[in-house]
């Protein structure tokens, strides 16, 4: 019986380490944000794709010390969540390069290389 318990415990440990997802890692990428004159200059950013606790794909984007999480729903609507808890809803589409392009109120736009 003791041998069986040891084998069962080893199987559980092996299965749990095999089935666990690798931690998400930020990678250097490119982001674009609209400015006052309507252009969208490129900037360096870090982008991390991960699965949240609800099972949804989310994108964590960091530009310097500023970080925001984007949830892109399948209906072309998304949500931006800042570290301070601020949330905003926006529309989005995938541009010709396959990058999400977000459009908010007053024409605000943001895109990141996914």
C-alpha cells in the first residue's frame, strides 16, 4: 500500500508540472498611440499575452512605467484596465498586419504588435 501511495503521489506531481502553463513573459514590441495632431508615432513597449483567471486571453502592455491590460472580446469590443483600476470600453479591429487597433471616444487610437 505504501508503494502505491508513493507511485500515486509521484504521478500527481509529474502530471501537475507537465500540465501547468509556462509563465507569460513580456517581449519587446512596438506600439502606436494617436497624439494631438492625429498621427500615430511608433514607440517601444513590452507586450505579454496571457490567460486570465476567467480563461480569457488578455494582453498586458507596458510603456515605461505605465501598464495597461487589454481584453479583446470577439464582437469587436474591448476593455482597457489600468493599474489604478480605471476601466474603459473601446472598439477594435485587426489591421492589415494583424495588430489590434483600438479606437476610443474622441478618436483616441492605440495599436500594439501582438
